[in-house]
């Protein structure tokens, strides 16, 4: 895949924005505003602190968050067991006509996919962080490291996206998590049947069928597994607590937008009717036992990725080496500037 | 408990120093090195939008557009509302020819800007909007 140039360069001022050239649509890369803020002035204390961080990192042998996440097999198993319990409880609640019972089929598929992958979210979280957002962060860092280590296409394949599909779809991590976090945040007041129905209709209008399939497909990928799963699990719990119709409507609109995004994102996938993905979708819409199996598969996939990264990457070493070098470059620049001033 | 409790405890100044180092490497177009530094930064401060934005840009410059999309997207979740990450995602989606998605993300960004009191966010969106006219 060829590089796509987008103007995210240095700007003046800590959070300055440079006006770009004239384009036809917002977000056009050509001439768009630069986005990456310049760093603030760094004092000596910060440099010392960074050295201390580097030293502590070496001493502790803790190279990175994802490496640490891979370290505790027992904690992960316990977390998965706990999540499975929650999963089964959620499935029971669903079967008894809870919130999810009112959703359209595609939305239900999306929800179940989220439930399935919740266990994987906890797998990562056990590395010292908690919550779905932390899982998103760790997964993102791991995904980044893997992509630089193995290449984009290969890492996507590694995460369960076929080579045919790799060019069409990303993992959906952030989108899935976004949709779920919206519900988690607002979900305390979202439990009415009307809300559920509205959610189904809105999502359907936004292409929920595609979203459901996309979620099923993307559930095989690390990102969605981690980000979306925990979020939906949290949402399930949240929606069972409150009863505010207005909040439900809010949630509906925002979730529908997010779901629509997922569906649109996976437009290419929808065009590719591969049997393996259909099979995966079926798997993900099965009962809690199937969900358990799927979550284990995803956990293994995640574990393999983490192990690979831990053994092969050297990402932390690279970061440290780069940091040292950057510090040296910066120091020389400051010295040169001082000399000029003198 | 803070769900985004940093994996590596550091002060804000240290995070800033790491960002500065990554930024310097980024400016020298050493994408892989810069990315490694930004990843380190994100383990220390996952809610810092700049880290996700810069990491995404490194991937983008390295020709990994789909991974870049993920990084921008992760930024919108971990560092919400993350207007810059959203805008970067809009631009990249546009480049990839995924205009419908770009439109949806742009609409969300407009809504965020309208509801935001943050001048930077509003300015960012206003500057981008001017590109249309």
C-alpha cells in the first residue's frame, strides 16, 4: 500500500493551527492545516526525569505496557473467567427479554460480538491497567508496534483479517470502542424499551446490517476485540440500571452514528461474501458457550501477538536508543544556539 | 480507579520531554524511531492526544494508512474529544476515497466544535471549514 501524504507537520506555537490552502471539501489533504503541535520548551528537570525513566525502565526490565500485559498468565485466566461469568449473566439477561431483546438482528449481532470479546479486553487490562479505555490504549500501542515490526498487511492478517480484506478494513478498534464508550457514559439512563427500539431503527437506517457483519468480522481483530468488547459489556451493565427515555434517545442517536461509521467502514467487507466470515458471524451470534470459545481464540491470538512483540520487537530498546539520540541532538542544538548568542 | 492509569508513572514534564524527542525524530522523517518514542509516551500518558496523532502520522508517513486510521481513532476514544485526531482521520479517509466516512467524522467534529468552549478546537475546525469556501 502506498503512503498517503497528509500535512501534519510542525506548527508555530504550542497548539497553533496553520491555515491551509483552498480545497473543495473539509479534510482534503492537499493544503490542509497542520495538526501536530510543537513541543513545549523542555527544562533540565524534564531531561533528568527522562533519563530517570530510561534507567528505571532498564532496571525493572519492564520494557513496555504490552510486554507487561503478556507477563501474567494467571491473572489473565482469572480475568477471562470473571468476564465469562459476566458474559453468561448478560446472555441470561438478554434471553429474558432485556434491553438487547428489542434490538434488530444486526444490532444484536453487534452487541453479542462485543460481549464475546469482553474477555479479551480484560486479558489486556490485567497488565496493570483497568477499564476499556486502557485496553484501547494498550491495544493501540501493540498494534502500532506490530505494524512497524511486521508491516501493515501482515499484522492485519495476523489479527484475523484476510489479505483480501486487509485492504478494505481496519480493525475497528476505535470505532467499536467509541460506540461502546458512548453508551457506557450515557448508559445509566438508557434502559427503556422505546430506546431499544429506537436504537434498532436508527442503527438499521445507518446500515446496521453492515455494521453487524463488520463487527463480527472485526471481532477477530485485536483492536475491536479489546476496545469494543469491554465497552459493550460495560454498556450492557449500564443499560440495565437506568430508565431515562431522553437519555436513551441521546444514546440512540450517538450510537447509531458510530454504528453507521462501522458499517460504512466495512463497506468493502460487505461486498466480499466469504464463507469464513459468514461462519464467524454465525459463531458470534451463538450462545454463551460459543462466545467462550471465540473469546479464547481471540485471547490466544492476542497472546501470540504480545509474545511475538515481546520476543522480537525490541521496540522499547529502539525507543530508548532514539530518545538518547534525540536528547543528544537537542543538546547539541541548544549548545550551538548558545554559542551563536554569545 | 482511573481507567487510564498510566502504565509508567511519570511527571508531565517528562512526558513533554518524550514528546519533544519524538517530535524531533518525526521532523527528521525517521518514522519508525519516532513511532517507538511516541509509543513510549503513550504508555506514560495514554490520554495525551498528541501521542496518538503523532503516532498515527508516523504510520501514515510509513505507508500504513489503515494502522494510522486506528491510531487516530484510538486517540478519539482515549483522549476524547480529540479534535485533531478526528480531523486527521477525516483527511486520511478523504485521501483513501472513503468520503462517506469522512463526511460522517467531519459532521461529528463540527458538532463537537459547536458545543466546545475550547478555542483551539473551534479554531481548528474554523480553519478547516475555510478551506471549503
